[in-house]
C-alpha cells in the first residue's frame, strides 16, 4: 500500500508517534502497533509509525514506518503527514525532553494535525483535580504529598496503613505500604514497611518511625511521592483485587466504557498489577463471591458511572483534549468505589472482547478528530469506517 500521496480527498491517515531507535528503527510495543495497523487496515484507514525525530510538520512528506500484514515485515518509507498523531512515546523521560516537548506543542498548534493524548499523567495532579470535583471527590482516598516523617506518622495514627506511590510511576513500580501496628503483648507500637518487588514484595519491621523513614528515603531517592490512605478493599480467597476500566471516546467524541476487567493480587504482593505478580480475572465473578450476583452488577454499574465522571473531570482540569485512559478502582468491604490511578497511555487489555473494541475505538476517535478539524477548516468529511 502506497501512503506517500496526500490530498484532501483521500482517506485519513493515522500516525503512531514514538521515539527513534537507531538499531531497531523505533521504540515501543511493536505488537500493539501491529494490532492498531491491522485494525486500521480492516476499517479502511491507513496507519503508520512516526518518530519524533522524523516528524516534519512543515510540508506533506516525511519518513515513517509501515507494516506489511502479509509478509509480516516493517518498511521504512516516505509517508504523508498524518491527520492524527496517536501519542505512544513510551517513557516519561523521553516525553520530558525539551525537543520532544517542542514537537508536541507544535502538533497542538498545527492547523492540519490532531494530537491524541498529549502527555502522561502526574499522580499528584490527578488527585488534586479529582478531589476538587463535585462529582468525583467522593471517590478519592485521602492523599498527601510525601514530604516528611511527621506527616506520614500523622496519617498512620489516623488510618493505620498508608500507600506510598511515585507521582510518575507505572505498572506498580516503586509502590510501598507503611503500617502502624500495636503489639499488645509488649504494649508498644511497631512499624511495617512493605516494598513492592518484581513478582512479590518484602516486609520490613521497625521499632521506631525514624528508622522506617530512613529506609523510605533510601527507596524513594529523588523521586516525588504521594502518600495515600489505604482502603480495605475486598478479597477473593484472601487475595485483594481491584477493577481495571478502559475509558475511551467513541466515534462521536463521547466518553464511554470500553470494558472492565479485574486484577487479583499475587501472593506476597501489595499491588494487583500483572507485571508485579497479579493475575487477570472476571470482575463479576470476584465481586459476586462477596456481594452476590445482583450486588456485583450494581457495583459495576456504579464503577462505570464513576469512571465517566472522572474522565470528564480529568479532561476538564488538564486543559487537554484526551481520547482514552485506563483506571484502577478499588471496591471496599461495604461496596464503596474508590479511585486509585489513571493512565493516559493504557497498557493493552488481555481480555479479548475489550482488546478488540479498544482498537476499533482508537480508529473511530481518530476519525472523529479529523471530522472536527475538517468542519472547522471548511473541508470535506471522511466516510465512516465501521
């Protein structure tokens, strides 16, 4: 398929934006990129991979990477400037580089290009935005910036257990849990620190808060952390689980729930993330074991409503035009819904029905962006891809 020609009357073009890699052409999840390209092909919409280094916003031609679905090979070739750039720059460190920031800002101002999800989220900003929203504040656990041992101890006295998370964390990396425990036999207080590791975690015991704080400082280094009240979430066979929701905009540019999965914590793990030992499960099955079938359905309906309210608030407060986000939500022992995390660049969902719909929605929302841009510029629209 030749993508080099470009006129206003041709099909829309979607570019997956990532970073260059001299030996491997480009960085990022190739299997994910191939799935998007395949879905685009099935829907009649060409998709290519574009690096920040090769992106040329002046003119109509640039270098990109296309994938041949028959020969299963990548090809470097000249492509036209995409109408939509789907931001999949893989690392925060890359996105923060001055030259990358300049490129992203130029994309946002470009008259012909729409940028899909401009940046990663910052956890602290998320909780600030959501805790101030009339419809979202009730879903937010007490959250503070982790700045001193005295603030942490104050939280532990009030709540007994606190999670500590890096504001720029991903997939559970760097998460810790602090607990204040009364030892009745010795009539004293001890402190427990659980540190998340690759496939589990270690638990350290301290006699003094000051000693635990020294270990926490050693672990966090120069990273900025938040401290968050631990919510007693429901368990299945003594293993905590939470909900993973994928929220995306549809062909009409409206937020909708693409799907809900569940993640069951691994043994000895303080998070439910699959890369940290968690496993995938069915949310209705897990919830039913505690709340019954009807109770599970009501909780999932409330989770959907919460997720849509959160997506709208995040988009409003960020001042950015967003198209998708994944969310981690907990359900407490009383059936209450709690928001834990959101990711503007979701990892792929392994549930087949969610995965298929998510790929189609990436294409559908891209077409919506193009239609909106054309309408404002007085251009023609594109035919709907179903």
